[in-house]
C-alpha cells in the first residue's frame, strides 16, 4: 500500500478538515499516516487512520524558549542563545522527520502551512525517494488567540492544554 504522510499543526482544527480527503485517498488504495503529538493518536486512529508520534518543536517559529523551559533550563537565556547558534531545534526536528520519512517511504506528503518549515527538512528526502510533496492549509482556520499560542507550546511539550 502506498503511504501518504500528513504533517499538520497541533490543533484539532487542523486535523478534522483533512479527514474527508484522507478517507478519499484511502478509498483509492493509499494509507493516510498522520504524524502527531501523543495526545492526538487516539483521535486519529478512531477515525480509521494510522498515526505516528512526532514530538518536538518545529524550527524557525520561535519555540526555542518554550523548549528550554520544558527542559527546566538552569540558564534559560544562555541556553536559548546556544540553541539558536547551534540550530538545535532544526537538527532535532530534522532527525525525527527523517526517521519517519525513511520508515514510511511516502508517495505524498501533505504539510500544513502553519508548520511549513518542515518542508525544508523533508525536501531532500522527498527528492531522493521520488515522493511528491505539497503544502496544505486547513480551511476556516482563524488567526490564533493568545490562549491558542500558549496551548500550542504546551502541546509541543506533551503537556495538557487549557480549555479554549
């Protein structure tokens, strides 16, 4: 079976609109595989799709401080500076996505525009594996509120989010 990898932002409002497309693709002989934080695995699998855990922060979106707070950094500002200099979040995300792409060998990768920096990391894999790639924007997505931004950071760290 041919795999389709879906890389979406971490809010349910980004997953739900893709379910009809994923069902259509599955009816055509593809397997829809969602790379998601642990908290969404049960929801995705209840819809009849496969899920793979993808922890960590997308790079280039300003999550360096959140990452270090989660790790309980002793010197937050120095560690954030060192992360930026060393591209730590980029390298971590690249390693995780590379493992997923190597394991799945997807025919198609759908990437949410809200985490479009992931395309930078998967593109070389896509090119060598001859997969097709595209970017996807979930419909009807509003600009995130401050509470959504706070929750986004918690979800990337694997914590429970506050009710919206």
